[in-house]
C-alpha cells in the first residue's frame, strides 16, 4: 500500500510497522492497514498531508499512545467481544442473547 506521496522515511516506517504487526500474529491484510493508517496519521501530524482531520492533527501520536485505547479500561470499559469471551470462559449460559450491559452484569456477578 505504499503511496507515491510518501517519502523514503514514511516508506521505511510503513515496512517497520507492517513487519512488527506480522510478528505479533496479525494477518497480512490487517498489518498493511494498520501500517498505512499509522503512516498517514504521522504525515497529518507533521503537516506532510494535503488533507487531514482535526483529530489526526491534535491527537496523541500513535507511537506514544501504545495501546491506551485497547478497550480494557476507561469510561466504556471492556468491549462487548471481550465481555463475551470472558463469559464464555466462565460458562455463563445465555450469553449469545445478552447485550453488553447484561454481559457486564453477568461477568461481574461471577467474579
């Protein structure tokens, strides 16, 4: 997915991010997407992109963020998928018909 608008530095950054994602076990398609998004966001932050969103320019850099939005904490807590998988490990019946709030209550009751 490297683009003509990217500098040599951004091409190296793309390859580096892509390789690291592959080492973590992410699929090739997903690794390419993550790498391209990372490079594009850094280009926006540095003013290298012609167009960019306000969030891309003002948000914390993806390198510094390092998983702070992984869904494990914060105001919304774990994701529905994370709660579902935890309920599955706990053998909670009826979990497939539960919404996020119901899953949260069921998991919390079992702890």
